[in-house]
C-alpha cells in the first residue's frame, strides 16, 4: 500500500497480496512448483530443480525492468521467464534449459492469480464470518427494541431493530455460502501448455499436472480453462453481490446517523469522521466506504462478465482485461467488508431516541393497527375512512391521534379506552418480528456449518 486513498478504500492485508512484488512472487511460486513436479515424474533432471527454485524469489528481480519489458512483450510472464532463465543460467547452464518446461504464459499468470486469490478470499471469508457473528449478536441483543420501519424514507410502521439487523444477517449468511462455493470452484490449477493440450509433455502431461497441483496444494481442474473464465467471473459476481449488501448496511447506518434521526452511530475514535471546517461533525466514514464500493464494483464486475467471451483456445484482450479488474474488485470489497465489520461490531445504539422517533408523529404510526381493530367491527373500508379522517384532524389540529380517536363516538363504541391505549403502543405491533429473527439466526447457523 502506498496510495493516499488505499488505507480508506482498501484493506492493508489484502492489498499486500496484490502488490507487483506479490504478483511476481506468485508466478515464481508456480515456476518453482513446476520444476519440482516435472522432476518428480522424470520430465526434467532432478539435479536441475535446486538451481531453478533458488532463483524463484521476487526480491531478486528488477520490477522496473520487468515492467518495461512487459509493455513490449504483452504480458509479464514472458520477460519474467526470460529473466529467470538468465539468472539460473548464470549458476547452472544445464538447469536453465528446463525453466518453464512445457508451460505457457497463461498457466503462469492464471495459476499465480489463483494463489493470490486463495490467500485473499481466505482472509475475506474470515472477515465475513466475523460480520455474521456480529450481526447475529446484535440481532439477539436488540430483538425487542422498537424502531420506526421506514418505507420510501417515510415512517411506516413499528418494527424492531433486531429485525432490521436480522435482514442483514440473513443476506450475509448467504454470502458466506456463495463465497465458500466460489472458492471451491475457482481456486484450481491452470495448466494446459501452449494451446491447452500439454502436447509438449507427451504422455507425461497428466502426471505433471497432477504433481503440480499437489505441489501448489490446489485442486486439479478436469482440463485447462484458458478461454473459459466462468470461475473467475463467479468470484467477481460473488464479491459484487457482497459489496451490494455491505453498501445497503452502510446506507442504512448513514441514514440512522442523520442528525434528525440519531438512532445509531458508527463507533467513535480519535480522528475518525471529523470535518475540516465544522468541529461538531461526526461523519459516517465506514458507511461512506461501503457505499462507494457498492457503486464502483458493479462496473468492474461487468468488465469481468464481458471478458468471458474469449476467442477459441486463448483470448484476445478479454484475458488481459481481467488482470487489473479482478484485484480491484477484491480490494474494494475487502475494504468495504473491513469497515462494515468495525461498524457493526462497535456501533452505538440510542434506544431512547428510537422510542422518541416512534412517537414523533404523535400516534399516526399506529393508524393501521387501529384501523384493522376497528375493521373487525364495522368492516375494513368504513374503518379505514374513519381512522383516516381522525389522522387528518390530528395533523391539522396538532394533536395526538389517541386524543382525537377518543373523541369519536363510533370509534369509542367499539374500541374502549383500554383497547385504544394498547393499540397506540408500538411495542404491541411488531407482528412476527421475533419469529423472523429466530429464523435468520437459525439459517445463519446452518449456513455456517455448510460453509466450513
């Protein structure tokens, strides 16, 4: 990391896996494993391995020179293999003959990327587990805490904060499964040689492939996937879906942090969320990052999907479009996930303010409850008209709905004072919220078991 915005939008741990040096090392790890695998099945001399492996260290190479050569060669594997061969030749000319034996640039680049993704997605899976746990804990803690449910940004009906959190928990649990499944399908060896036949290895192609997969601790794909990019596209789409949910969580928290609402706050900290001009400001930093990722990632996912249409056995441009795009998706999603874990784990909840906001419309939020109860006696349509008229009067006169309802003779006839008092209590109108929370908690637990 080194960019001014990297610490804001990214994740330091994930970013370290996608530096130029890390990319180079992943490709060199492939070359070292290839040498060991080929020696193990008799394709190259066993005494050539040490000389090759010794030089498969990224710190031995000039990144600037490789970058310049890549601009001419068209991909970074070509100059890397050339430089590696030269280094090996300086120590052992015979061993240098066997560098990159029977492989191709795409094998090196794709398998190197898979090695990077294995580490990155593993870290993200852990963070996703942490987020799921934090949401579950919060859903339990606030299962009975009444809050305004808002539709089209307007007060709708009472709900519970626990139910709101359970919705995010349920979505996050699905993402845990998606990510676990995508990892199983995508993190596989790429090894096909020049055109996907391993012809250069003769009858040793499959044995080398099997040995190479074992060396890299990667599953062996049924066949090379040079021009079939669904595995990597699935990773992109999965992270795109995750970014969308993180953006939703961030947007809700930002809205709840508004001065006029002030029900939930991101965790405070020295230097966090301040303003360069206004000392009183407490800005939703994590929410902003999550929403920014949700806005940026879909376009990058679209690039990955477009890149799936590749020509014949090796693509012209589609493969190349992935090189920077997928790491950007991973970094943005990982950064948003990091911030969301911190937000949910340390959020400050003002339950008293939640209750005051429920009362902000002076009982109007309970109009549906009254209308339905009255409808049992006089029919839904007539009850709706009576309660609607009472709501208009309460607004016009600036009075509480309970007082206006109590003055209506027809309403009092069917709903005595005790009934009205109960109907105007938001805590008595949260429906199946508890049951839904229990379902979300159970589903999240089951999903955790399946994703292990």
